[in-house]
C-alpha cells in the first residue's frame, strides 16, 4: 500500500527550512550588513515592513511550491477531477 500523495506534516515542517536559512543568511553577523548596504535597506525601512504578512507568505508559499512539484514530478500523477 502506498502512502498519501501529500504528507502535510512533512510539508509544514519543510516550509520552515527556507525561513531558517533566511534568518541565518540575512542576520547582521553573517551577510545582513552587506545585503543592507548593497540593496539600500535601512533599519527604519526593515522595521516599517508588515512582518506578519512577510513571514506568513514566507511560510505558505513553499508549501504551495512543494505541492506543485509533488503533483508534477510524482511517479503516481493524479489529476483532480471536480464533478457535480
């Protein structure tokens, strides 16, 4: 018996990986200062952003992309047919 096409627990956990990498990458001790200087970003601009939306989209979009890749490259491709 095969497993489910989507494992939502793994997808939710895997969506944290880009966020963790981003937290490390853009930290001021790593590349944050160089990134801010190159992009013209200031601390005031960064604090003025809508953080719940930014972090929410950073979490949700990898889940969607994983689902799209899973549907496209799964050995067991399924097409959802909506019928009345």
